[in-house]
């Protein structure tokens, strides 16, 4: 990894961590989900239908393949 690429990567990691700590982005631990059911699969990744533990809340969980931090931030 070049110095510029590493610096850019660190910038996006810092941005993402800050967004989570400031509650702009909600962070969920994978272990918080139950009843994981794959509902879509493609070249981009997989999408699962999941429930939060101790709740009836249904959510979609995206599991992307080969995304960079920059692409995740821009998602």
C-alpha cells in the first residue's frame, strides 16, 4: 500500500469511527442478530433478513464483498 493510499484509508476509517461515535451511523454487533435468512446474493455481496435479539424488529443486513472503506463510507 502506498503512503497516499494508506493516508486516504486512514481518513475514511477516522471518518467512519467518528460518525459512529457521534451517532450519525448506528453500529450493530453481528451477534445482536437472530433468525438470519439470506434473501439476496449477487456479485456485490449478500443481503440477509434478520431480527434484533430480544425484539421483533426486522432489519436488512448487507454483507458486501470486497468493498473498500471509501466505498462503505459512500454507501
